């Protein structure tokens, strides 16, 4: 019996691996919000104010609430 050697997937494109949700998306799902109801949520606003320099928050939401992000903060040590 002839044994094939090597990787049978050589040269084939990799399968798409879905990206995990961002921390903001996880919080929105946890609160049960939609894009239309995000701006009206006081709990989400508090979370965004606490985490605006740590996690990605959509710019349209930051502008709607008037939250300023510290541009000097890079998160790197």
C-alpha cells in the first residue's frame, strides 16, 4: 500500500476564522441592546465612560455622548 506523505492541504487557502466579538459588543449583547437603542442606555454609557481608553467604542456613540478619549493613552507599558 502506497502511503501519501506531506500536507494534503498544501496550497489551498485557509478557512475563514471568525473574529471574536469586541468587549463593547459583548457588553451590548449582555444588556440586550440594538444599534438603535445603544445611545439611550444609561448602563452602557457608564460602561463606556469607564472603559473609553481601554476598549474600542464606536466613534458615533462617543460623539453622541460627548465622551473624549485620551489620545496620549496607548495601553502599552
